[in-house]
């Protein structure tokens, strides 16, 4: 999805990636999801996994709702 989004951005805006806050935090959210899934497959500590899932959900929530409210970048997302 990140690759196809970058290809679409190249066609839409003429660039693959810009370091605006929403794109950067969305990338960090996807990396945290990948980390949580990796943890789930390779380790068996359920208490730590539950904390990671809650942290990942919180990060996703703040990325979707918090960053567009606080950002001054032109790429403000859907809000």
C-alpha cells in the first residue's frame, strides 16, 4: 500500500514523498503495525503484546485525528 501510494503521489503531485507531518506519522504508524505483527509471530509474551497493540492503536488514532489538527502543512488529510 505504501508503494502504490507513493506511485499515486508521483502522478498526482509530482513527488513520491514529502516530509510533511501526516505522511511521516502515517509511515511511523505502518512501521509500528509491522513491528507488532512481527512480535506476535516471534515472541509469546502476551502481556507485552497487549501493551504493544494498545500503543499501536493509540498511535494510529493520534495520527488520524491529532496530526491534522496540529499540523500547519498543506497536506492535512481528511479532516
